[in-house]
């Protein structure tokens, strides 16, 4: 193996796991540990930050920063990335579409002919359902919020509510949740001392404050968004006791359709919400397992009427 090929192979190995022992790298590359040290020095001279730590538990690892290392992909990974980039060209995150198109063009230049044909076939025979008019999310805002979640660092931003009222918020971010239609930030509002969900498209000018924090008992971000978007905004909330375990029921009722909470090992409570009874009747009719409608009473009557009409038909 010549030097250039060995350096690419060394980069690929360093990317594959957080840390490598020098002897392991030497064995994988079929060279001596001294050659590994020389190759690491060459990578550093080319701008790749390879950190080294001597002694027991030490080794080599690819550090952050520096030049972006080349990605060495197998066939399945290359096809997956190409398909993912094609989907990203229709995202609601501003700036991502152009970047995805540019990256896809670069990837197509280097894809082998057999893989290019696979990607083209998938693209030619795949159509995405229209999503309607969805709000656009600023890519820079999303990056700042994600950095706050990752680094456990407070964020200050301007927030606009559904009625157009603007306010300054200081929060401790926990997680970003994407429902398939909208992006939400789950965070603890420091001024209100309560957990909140914030629509990311309504967040402006986020700034990392440098303050650190610790969560003793954080909520489930997905459950909080499901509660805030699927139940809280609606006029009528249905409560149904279902005689099946929560994990099984949740596979049929995802968080964007209802909230599933365990009661015990064999029973759970499901909550749906809407502004009128019709959609709730349809939701209840989908439940496969034995159940009781706990609330509201008028939903129980509407489901009975619906059942009688089905029997009469």
C-alpha cells in the first residue's frame, strides 16, 4: 500500500471509533508503530487534528476542527447519503435546500456508475406528498439552539406568540423535537420557572448566554411536545382507558396523534383532542383493544350513535 492510500485508510480508521491504540492501528495497516507515528505527523501537517495520549488508556483520536477529512463510504452508505440529500432539498429549514443540492452534485461526480444508477432509479420513482404551506425555519437559529442543547448552555431569544405578541425569553434548552411538520424547542423558561415548548419558526436572534445548568428530573421532550401541540390547544379532550400496555398502544397511536400514558402493566390512558366530536369519534373507532371512554360524556354518546349507524348499514 503506497503512502497516500495508507493515509486515507488511517483517516478512515480514525473516523470509525473515538480512540485507537497505536498497536491496533499498526496491525490494521500492516505497518510498524513507528510508521503509524510518521503517518499521524503527515496528517497533522495537512491540517487534520489527530490527538495522541501516551500511557495506559491512551491512543490516537481525530479531534475537532482543522480540515474536513474525506469520507470513505461503502456502497450502502453512499446510496443512503445520496437519497437523504435528495429528501433534504425539500426541507423547511432555510439554506439547507441549496446546500443539499450542492452536496448532491458533488457526490454524483464521484459515485461509481452502478451506484449512480441506483440513486437515479430511487429519485425517478419516488414522489413526496405535498405538505402544504409550512413555516420556514432559519438554519442558523436551529444550529444555535442545537448548540445550547448539546453544551448545556442557556439561550436568550425573542419569541413571537400565535397572536403576534413578542417577548424576550431566557431558557435552559433540553431538546429540539421535529414533528414532521414543525420544529419545537423544549426548554425550561428561567423567568417563568416552568417547562415550555417553543416553535422554532417563531424564535428570532438566539444568543448563547454562557450560563450552565443541570436538570435533576427533565421531562420527556416528545411527550411534552405531544401534550402542547396535540392536546392543550384544542377545545375537547378525550380520555380513554385502554386495556393494553402503553408500549403496544403507542405503536398504533404516535405522539403526533395522541398522548399515551401507562396506568399499570396491562392498562394505559389515551388522550385525543379536537374542536368537535367528529374527529374524536374517528380516533376512538381506530382503537383495536377493549376500552372505556372516561371523558367527555358526550363523546361516549357520539361513539354509541356511530356504532349503531354502522350496525344498521
